[in-house]
C-alpha cells in the first residue's frame, strides 16, 4: 500500500509538471526499511533531453546496482488532439547497512537547459528481526513473514493488538487518548471488534481512515507490520480506579497450505491459501482518577482544561418589545461538550428565551478543541435603563492545577417605549414568575342581549333531523362502492402484487436496517437481496426462480425503465453479492450497500410504467 501511495505521488507530480511545461526531478524511496533489506531509489525527470545526472554520496546504504536509466514515452489522440509525454527514470538498488535514520541529499540534472534539483529522501532503518537471527529480509518483507507464520500455528506473538492510554493518572473530566494498535507477521485480511460501554467514562471515537495503511515497526526484537486500528477520547466521570476491560477481536488470516496438485505446483508455486479465524484479546488498562481539588468556586461549570470566554451584544439601544441578543463564546481545549452553560442575569422585566447552543468541536489527544457558542435572546417589556452584569465562568486549569474564574464585560441597555401596549401583561416564562395584570384590577362584564327559545320538540322537522338520515345513507352507499372496487382489484392477483411491490420491499429494507444496526452481516445481505429480487419479481409478475441478471434487463426495458437505471440495479445486486464475501471494513460496505439498495428501488418505482 505504501508503494502504491508513493507511486501515485510520483505520477501526480510528473503530470503536474507536464501541464506546466517545466521539467521536474522527483526522488522516491520507502519510508522504512530493515537492516539487510534491498530496496529501490528512483529519480524521474519528465523529459528525455537530459544530461549531467549526479547523486551525492549516499551514506548509510550500500549501492548494489545503479544508476540504470530507463526511458518512457507515450502518445495520445483525443478528438483529433495529439499529446505526447516522455520521461527518464534513474534507478538505484540499495541495501541498508545498520539501523538509524538517514537522509539522502538532493540529486541534480540538466533538463531542457534547466538546472534541476530533486527532493531529499529520509529513510528509517530498523534493526533485523532477532527471531530469525539473520538479516532483515524475513522481517521486512511481509510475504516472507506470512510464509514463516503460516508454516506453524499462529501464536500471540505473530498477531496481537496493544491497548495504550496517553495518561494513566488523571483528574476527573481530564481527557485520555486510548489507542488500539495492530501488530502482525501474518496475512491479516479482516478484523472485527468494537468498544464496549465503559462505565465511568464519557467516550468519543476518533474518526480514522476506513482503509488501513500498514507500516513497519520494530517491537520487542521483531519487525511487524503495524497500523492504528481505532482511537477513543475518554473523559472520566468519577474518581477512583476505573478499568478499561479487555476486548476480543476476531481476525481473519489467509494461511498458506501445501497442494499435491501438479497444476498448482506449476502455476501457483505448489500452495494455496485458506482463511482461518483467530481471536485476539487486548490487555485491560486501569486508570487512576483523582478528585478535583477542594475549594471549587460557587459558579464552577464542571470544565476541565484550558478555556477563554468572550461576549458580544447586538445592540444597547432598543425599544420595548424589540429583541436583544447576547452571545457568549467559550473557546479552548478540554471537556467542552460536558461543561454547564453559563447564565446571563437579565432584569426581571425581560422575557428570556432558552439559549441557542452551537458546538464546533474537533477531537484532539487533549480532548475537544474548538468553541461553544451560546446565544441568549431576551425582550424588554418596560422602558428604562438597565444593566446586565458580567457573566462569570469558572473551570479547573490543568496546567496550573488551580481553579480560574473568567468574567465578561457588563452591558448597559437604554430601552425606549415602543409601539403596542407593553404595560398590560408581562409573562416571564424563564424565571417562572406569576402572571401579572397591570393597569386594571377588575375586568368589565360584557353586556348584551340574549336570545331565548321556548321549550319544545324543535328538533323534529328541522334540517338537522333530515340530515340525520341522509348522511348515514350516503356513507353506506360510498362504502359499498369502494368495497366492490377493492374486491375487483384483489381478484387480479398480478395487479395486487405489482401495487404492493414497493410496500413489501420497504418492509424488507427496514428489517435490513435493523440487522445493519446489529452488525449481522449474513442476515443483512440475505434480506437486501430478498428485497431487490422480490421487488423485481412482484413488479414484473415473474417468479423469482425464473429471474436472472440476463433476462431482467430485457423485461425492465419493456416497462419503460431507462438503461442507466437498469445498469444501476444490476450493479447494486453485484455490489451486494461481492461485499458479502469481501474482506475489509464490513460496516462501511454494509452502509454503502444499504444506501444503494434504497436508492435504486426508489428509482425503479418512479420508472416502471404499467
């Protein structure tokens, strides 16, 4: 994977230079090698008009071969436009002498009359694998390591996962970075396992790339292919000794087995691969959580870290019944998500609404970094001059290990009388004050004439009397007509199946969604395939046993479905069947299949015409 990335960078750099018309010289080599390993160092220039290629002394490595020059050229004709490209690559074969970190200086060349210099290359050399007792080829080469481990039972030294915490002694609410790292000498094809609910911690997972990139690392005398599998930020919610339990991962390993088949011996080297499962148990960790020091301020927010607070107001001169907004911004690093929202002490005659909170956080190894924006909106109901006192925010500072109290500036508001009767009713729902009626103690009794009717059987013979008979009769006739129409439609089985196709498929996709949430891979893919094939079977009125990817294309076209929609449906079927058995991140593959299936069924429903 590392070689693919380096090759991509090289090609991108060369193509960019071709686009600009300026030649470039690019050096590429692996980041990490093992002492005794052989590797390639290449220099590529994007023109063939070159001379005077020179590389300074390469220290720390033995030059086994090179430089050897190879020339490449290509011509493309697109819409009558002819484009040509050419390059020259100089290749060295080097061998690492001893462990350490070495920098290969820039090479120089004259290309198209320009004097060019390449980038420098830094290479880390690891010591040889002590388990082999020889040079680094066995440990540094993943295929050699896999062959060695496959010849015997896979042990906990061939494949294991470490659990490490950035801190083991912390205060309450202090962030901890928990890392699970994979070390392997075998051909690891897949890994399944998840973090259990941790008692006493607030947990947030760090988002890592879906595709894992393995690098070499020397660990306990051996050279492993390693990658960080998952990371979590933990915030302890209580003091004492809190335990992070062991997790059992299930790994899928491709293991080589010998074959007696002469054809396999000729074409495949006499061996095949089988997949076996191995349980990997991580070590448990104990975190010592200390109580926060005594002497907490009265307005302590629960914040632990390093923070600042600022405030702003949209206006300080307004009229009654106009809104005023005060914005508080708490910035810094720590348990930003868990701190209490500070309150603004508005005057009693203000109607105050619940604050609007906008969190803008990024996860770091020190906790959440970013800011918390709190907006308070209030409406003054009386005219006058008012003062809003400063807001106090207290937190525990980890650097000084002391409590700190921050204050915002106070604000003076000048409120003038506005339009409307602001003196009658004041309802302060935030402060839960009783309703006040001002200006009038007693409401007038509304006077008016009342119409009286004589006691008697006035209902008989009225319009309502006749409607009492007519409305039920009309409803009964309507019901009979609808019932007969439904009965006639249900008699046509094919039409009923066609109408209910989308409903049945939707029900199955809901079941698939539940299986996705429970991470039941086999059952999930079965339910998605049933939904897709069942939907087409019902819509086309063709038994599932007679459907195939070859004949549904012709049948769907008869119903007016576009070729693009038919192609997307077949690709979704193929993607579902492939993802079912493909290695890698299953949760990402399942999410993709689920979204694609729902989307293609929706498009089919809008396209099929009866």
